[in-house]
C-alpha cells in the first residue's frame, strides 16, 4: 500500500524538474532545506517540515545537501481521475515542524518507517487520519512564498507537459504544443 524511502544528502538527483505522480506523497525534511514548488507555488521547508502532495500535483524541488523521508501511498481512485483537479481531493499543504497533532503523528510515523525493514499494518489509515487532522486545521501551515496559480493555468501546464512527454521521441513544435493546450502561439510562449 505504500513505498518508503530515505533520500540521503548525496542522492544523485538533488533537483527535479516539474513533474507529477499518480499517487499521494508525503515528504519530510530530515536535515537541510528543501525548496519545493507545488502547483507552481514555492515553499522553503526546513528540518521536520512535512509536505503533502495529492495525486496530480505539479511538483518540482531542489534538495541539494538535504536528507528527506519520502512516503508514496497507493492511489485510492483511478489514475485518470486522480490527476484531474475537479476530481475532489485534499489540496497540497506544508506542515510546520512540531506544530499541532497532525505534525506529531506524521513525524512519529516517519520515525517508525525509517527504523523498519518490513511493512507496517495500518500505515495508510494512520496517514489518512493525520491528513484529516491537518486538513481540518490541526497544524501550523507554512505560508506560500508566491501567489497561487489558477487551476486553469495548471491544467494548461499539465497538458503541455503531457504532450512533450508523449512525443519525446519525435520533434515537438511550438504550433503543435499551442494547439494541444488550446492557446495562441504567442500566449503559449509567454505562459510556458
């Protein structure tokens, strides 16, 4: 039901360009700092801070010299519905270290996972319980460093990235991408 990994300081990929997963992900900063962008909003996370990314969230990060705990959960819904914002899902959020019961529960969970080599029964239900607490305001949230992007613009960006990825072996042109997204070439260039 989940995949846990500890991303060490010397992880060979300290930066990831914008991408998304079909499953929810929790990231805890163990040490160092993580500069993350979720749906094009930037956040600076420090030790103990936790980032929750629902399925389909556009995500990029820079984690040079940081150590991270990452927990990917099995998607609860069909993959196509999971990446559509209108499907109804928890929004992404950043939980400040040691601020509220949700933060404490997730921190304990990551500590248990980091010390075990086998599956833990009930992990998914414990994560969901902590997420419910966090979504209900049971934690201190880290403020965004940038203004939120509209869901429509995020959808345009996702469509462009899907088109680029699906045609990676072929030559992709500006007119093709602009048409795929439904924008004029001039606006597409300015937007993307």
